[in-house]
C-alpha cells in the first residue's frame, strides 16, 4: 500500500465509529422525599473504613438505626449530558435504517460518569453510543448522574440520594418527550438503558411512573441486595480528598475506590479484560456519595407495573448483584438476575447472562456482544 491508500483506509476506519455528539448542560428543577440520616460525615480514611464496617456487618441494622426522619428536598440543579446521533454518511451505508425516532437515555453506575457509554479507550471502540447510533440508528443521551462528574454536586449524605437522582432521570425523560432540552429535538419514543446504580434508577423510575418509558435495558443488575456488602468491602473505599485527581471537585462524604485491585475485584471478570484498561479506569473513575449507598436498596424493593419490554443483561460473575455467580447452581431461567421477574407484575422480562463477564460490562472484551444484545432487543420491539 502506498501512503495515499493508507490515508484513505485510516479515514474510513475513523468514520466506522463516526457519530456526532454534543455536550449539553440541562437545567432541571427537582424534588424528592429524602431520608434524614444521623450519620457524621467521615473526614479521613479511618472514619471511612469505620463507616463501611458499620454498614456491612452481617445481621446489622445500622442504616435503620440512623434514620432520623424524612425531608422534602427540592432545588434547581444542572445536569451534564451528551447527545449523540448517527453519522449522516456512514461508510457501509447502514445508517439511518429508519428515521431517527427513538432516543435511548443512558444512565451510568457507581464509580463512573457518562463516559462509561463512550470510553475514550482503544481507538474509541469501547463505545456503546457509537454502536447504538451509527449501527442501529438511535439517538442517545448519556448524563452524569446528579452529584457526580460535571453535574451539580451536593451534600453527600442527606441530599445526594437515590430518589433525587431518579427525579433527575424523570426530568430528562420528560424533557425529551416535550422537546424542552435545548439542542435536542422532541422524541415520541424514549428507551432507558442503565448500568448498576443507573439500572436501579430506571427500575425505580418506571415503578413510580409506569408509562414513562417505551422499553428498558438494565445491565449489571439483579434485585438481590444480599451482595452489596461484598462491593462495599471490596472497594477498599477511601475519602475522596485523598485522591488528587478528584479532591478539588468533591467534599468529604464522597468515597472513591481505593486502588486498582479493588476496582478489578468489583468490576471485572477474571481474564475478561485488557489489563491496560485498569490504568485507564483510574483516569475516569468517579466517587460515590454516602447517601447513594444508603438508599440504593429502597429503589428495588417495590413491585413494578411497567407494561413494556424489559431486558436484563448481567455478567455471569458479577459481584455486587450476583455475589460472583449469577447461576449459583440454578438453571439459566432461574439465574439471580432472572429472578427479578417476580417484581414485574405486568410484563415478562428477558434475561441475558454474559458468559464469564464481571460487573462493568462496557469495559470487558465482551462489550460488543453486550451492545448487540441491547440494541437487537430494542430493534425487535420496533418490529413487533
Ligand atoms: C464533552 O465533554 C467531555 C468531558 O469534558 C469531553 O471529554 C468531550 O470531549 C466533550 N465532547 C464534545 C463533543 O465536546
Ligand atoms: C445521633 O446518633 C448519636 C450516636 O452516634 C446519638 O448519640 C444521638 O442522640 C443521635 N441523634 C439523634 C437526633 O437521633
Ligand atoms: C428554580 O428556578 C425557577 C425558575 O426557573 C424559580 O422560579 C424557582 O424559585 C427556583 N427554585 C429554587 C428552589 O431555587
Ligand atoms: C478496536 O480497535 C482496536 C485498535 O484499533 C482493534 O485492534 C480491535 O480489534 C477493535 N475491536 C473491535 C471489537 O472492534
Ligand atoms: C439472593 O441470592 C441468594 C443466592 O442465590 C439466595 O440465597 C437469597 O435468598 C437471595 N436473596 C433474595 C432477597 O432474593
Ligand atoms: C426458559 O425460558 C425460555 C424463554 O425465556 C423458555 O422458552 C424455556 O422453556 C424455559 N425453560 C425452562 C426449563 O423453564
Ligand atoms: C397490571 O396488571 C393488573 C392485573 O392484571 C391490573 O389490574 C393492573 O391494572 C395492571 N396495571 C397496569 C399499570 O397496567
């Protein structure tokens, strides 16, 4: 090949992942009934570890004991989001298989920000947004969960809690349906994709407003809360103020994964990932607010009367939602994620267990099959 040919090949492979994205700042007015906890904000790593031990003690009731009451929280916040659409002129002509009539809202989990859906890694091919847009013809809106990344931060125990974040997801969903998000058209069809804590938000949102979504994909998810202590202990949490990259942007009360081995244990299945992605993960990692882990359980405890299609996609060796083994000796149809069916009173869920995978599916070698499962599931709804 001469230099000219090489240049053309390079340009084509760049557009293979070509899709257009715009960063947005979305103002939202939110309210929720938050829990008031009688918990002192830890100021150093020793106090963080003490709190984690209090939280994870078997048979313990630390959280219940520290509930002092409930309070209506409301305020104006700003959400950082990225809106992506298919490239107009994809190289294989496969774009725009249909008009751009549906948008997927992508909600990330604990430890990440919205870059989880479009990782600046390995030439950009760990990108859910690229596949959903360029290959399957959807628009996507990823957002930094309230409290994290470039969205508004807040007081990390009594303000940044699950239900206020769920209200942020409601505001974004309604904004898309009404066409009131500046720079984004109005959509009649809104699909919800979550990962981990993002999935529990989608569950809680649709339990609260069963007509708000046209289809759901919950990744890194189950409704078995028994394994959250594995995650909390495995993370080797430290005060965010001890992490130079994050310290300037967050207050005490935000906790960060302690080191790369802790990240690996909680997020990645053995042999399922490029070892170099660990160091990369340290550059994009985000902390969690204590109020988030205190309220995650309440999101998945109630029944859900959503009537639309639901897909659950979880790695076989997921730690936080399966305790490291989703089948646990059971048949495929009664894997721990498939057992969520009992909570959905008005729809039949589909379940995909990704062989060998861990919790952070988008960071593993199997990411193309995860992306495909979700988008093909949504594609089938469209045909139905
Ligand atoms: C959007 O913001 C992120 C985070 O600051 C940045 O990495 C990315 O390059 C921005 N994308 C665009 C299209 O401006
Ligand atoms: C808060 O918890 C402490 C124990 O750590 C207790 O002494 C105090 O009475 C509690 N305060 C309220 C208002 O419940
Ligand atoms: C939020 O903003 C609206 C105007 O956009 C204003 O009317 C309202 O008072 C604000 N609420 C709070 C709690 O600041
Ligand atoms: C991702 O890109 C790298 C480097 O360009 C390439 O080696 C790899 O095969 C690609 N993987 C996928 C799934 O496209
Ligand atoms: C969670 O899964 C474990 C292992 O399969 C099981 O023993 C336990 O009963 C499950 N708990 C709930 C609440 O479903
Ligand atoms: C498992 O589920 C699939 C569809 O979800 C169904 O076709 C199959 O009969 C089920 N198998 C058992 C053993 O229940
Ligand atoms: C859910 O199903 C029950 C029983 O079939 C029915 O009474 C109820 O109206 C349904 N709810 C919704 C929101 O469709």
